[in-house]
C-alpha cells in the first residue's frame, strides 16, 4: 500500500528510473494557495549537491496535473509529478542475480516474484520522497501557524558533521545520522488516545522515509532510566504549558500545546564502494560485489526537509480529523 492518512490522504507513485515520480492528495481542502516558488524552495532543499551527496542531478520541476486552479486547491484530488531525466539504468543490471547487502533487492525479488523494477531501486528508492516534500508544502499551509523545523544534529556518531562526511568519503564508506524535529505553535488536542495517537501517526509516516531505523519523542529512551518524579512535566499555566518537556509535547497520544520534539535515527547509505560479500543467486554461491553508480556518503544530509514534510502531513491529517475537513485551518 502506498497511501497514508484518513482524511488528508497522500499516495506516492513512480520508480527511480521510470518516466517520473509524484504524489496524489485526496481530501485536500479547497482554497489553499499554491506558491510555485515556495514549493520549489522546499524541493531544492531535498536535492543532492552538498558534499557527501549523490552526483545525480534532477531538475525536480513540479507539474500540477489536477486539483489546482488559478493558484488555489479546488477540493478535487491534487496530483503533482516530476519527470526523471538523469538516468543511468545500466549501473543496476548486475543486481538481478547479485542482490546488494542492505538494499531491498532480495526482498523485492521475493515479494514481487521477480517483476519489480530494480533500476535505481525502483519503487523502493528515496527518489519517491519527492512526492512527500511536494505534499508537505500543502500540509504546512493546513497546520499554520504551527512551524516545523528539522536539522541533522549528528553524523557518524559525531557533532562535527562536515568532518564525519569527509572521513566517510575518504574511506569510500557511508555514515548514518540523527535528525531532530521540532514543531512550535501546535494547538492542544491533536491525536487520538490509542491507534492514531500523535506519536503513532508521526511514526508511521516517518518510517516511510527510506533509511529510518528509530524514533524517540521528548526524553525518549532516557525515560527508561528516569524516575517518575524526574520525568513528569509540571504544568505551570491554564493553557497546559509545562516547566519541562520530557513528554515531547504529547500526553496520552494527544498534543498538549508545548513544543513537539522528536529525533530519528538514519542508517548509513547501503550503496558503498567497498567490496562486500553477498549471494550470487544464479550460481548459488557467495561472491564479491562492488557497487558502482552514484550514491550518498551520508543520506541523512538530505532528509531534514523530508522529515519536516511528513510531519506536516501527519499533523494536517490529525487537524482535519479534529476540526472537520472544511473546518478552521488556523
């Protein structure tokens, strides 16, 4: 399934080396202004180009296919896509019978009986996060005045991110990282007590981003080493503000009006230049595999804007559930 959300429903489509990738948004309220420059700004933040990212360059220009008229959403399904141009599919032919360690080559072969598009990772590629960023631009408007910001705070276990990336490049290896996301200006009351809590909605869509391996809210795993007297956040005002924020802005699955804070763990990029052992399926024996092509030494460098976007999408869905689909978006 490629759809997230109950009212603000986001579906992504396409393959890394197919004609294009995009997003379909069903349940988008009418009257939301679409500013092309703002959308392009967010899409550009996702692009490669920084030291340690893939040399693959795509123009990423959005095409507005449906649901937008005279610069505003109409209430009909919104379809936005972009064309794939910079493609080198020959780099991936060898992975038909020699699956890459850490990638989805083996599981996609098993699940889809060999019919999955393997070029550039196909439908499993991070290329598809383009559609999440595009949808996130619309979602940000729905949750205003709430503001979502994410940043890479650690790479390769170090706070000196530039140095960590340089060392990974020198070693022809890859590194992971930790991204912190903060949301300010959220109203209290978003989320449900159990199966669509604010944490579970955010976590579900965050794990749709390739390479995410963990998430924690507020004090996170540190809470397991704290006493209740340390972890409880004293309430200091009638609007629910607290003196500390170990809960990360969520109590009982519902936003409490404080800053929403969570952190995610991003694994090292699977595609590395170092030779690795893997199975040759056709020959049924182990072999050495050297992965050529264009890869990120630290994919976490490009993920903060995606985290912001999916967070906005999940919060937009929760806001529409809470207020009614055509309710007050303030």
